[in-house]
């Protein structure tokens, strides 16, 4: 007997199609679930530092001094990072006498020139008075490295070049250019600093502030009234 022609079996393609559609629906559903969970439980930002020490632009000196004083209140015995701002620029050799033996974490240098914007240089230092005293030389090195980099890119104007060169030379010569310190101490130790003659302000961060995760801007000796940009229309000295 002649063999009857076989009918094409379409069940397998249809099953595969159904499985593919089902997998797609599951994948879409899973993605939607992930998006929903993400919206309901957003990840916490990592390593974002919002703490800062020093006056804000537009803040009055009086308001900052009051805020700094308030930051020293409290009875906890934990150590805090704190900014010490001076009434006058200190020579490097004067730093130990103005830190009361506290652990210094950063030294802030800025060469004072009347009505001239000069760079603020922050130098992180390990424990010990000797490295704090030597930090002015490190500040000069930082400025030189930045100047060499900017020269290579051709982005240095004549005034910036001269201001930076003057700052480097004076820092290397040991000028009275230290405007602040970041120290590590307890609140009672920080409160004991306040009466010192050359200390203008002491401001503490919360005890859980992380080293290297906060910005620092000192209260400059000449700052009065409202905090704002330093005028930059003064003549430059020869050196």
C-alpha cells in the first residue's frame, strides 16, 4: 500500500514560541520588579563628603564666629577634627606654640599680599611638630608642581604666573604665611584653645567626620564683615 504523506508537525515550533514568549514576560517582570525595588530602596551614596570647616561665602564674620563657638558645645569625650584660624599669619617656627600639643592633621598656608588673590595651600602632615614646621616647603613644592602643569597646558596668564612665583619664593624663605591648622582633639581641649591671643576661631566637626572627607577654608586674618572674594587689583611686588 502506498505510504500516506506525513503531515508537518508544528507542535514543537509552537511550544518553543510559547516558551520564548513566557521567558520574555518573566524577564520583563523581573526587570520591572528590580526597578520598583530600586525606587523604593535607593542605594546610599558611598564616599560623599558634605562636611566642611570654615566660613561660607556670604556669611558674616560675626555669624561664623558664633557658629564656631556653638560647635564646641557638648559633653562627649570623643576626638573631633577642628579648624583653628589665626588672627595673624604665623611663621612656620611658631606653629608648635599655637597648637597646644594637639595632633596636627593639616597646615594651611597663604602668602598675604594687599588686595591680591594668592593661593591657599593645604598640606596634610603626619604626627610631630617637625613635619608641621617643614610644611611650608611642601606647600611651595605643591605650587611649583601645579604651575609646571599649567604651563605645559598653556593656561597660565601673566598675573597668575607672577603671583604663584612670589608665593613659592616666600614660602621657601619661611614667610609668616600660616593661616590655620586642622587639629584632632576633644571638645574640652578645643575649648581651652579659644582664649589664646593669636587664635581667632576654633570650629569643630561632629565626632564621626572622616579624615579627608571634609573641605577646609580658614577665616583669614583680614576677613571682616561679609565673607567674599578677596580683591585682586593690587600691585605685585618684585619678589
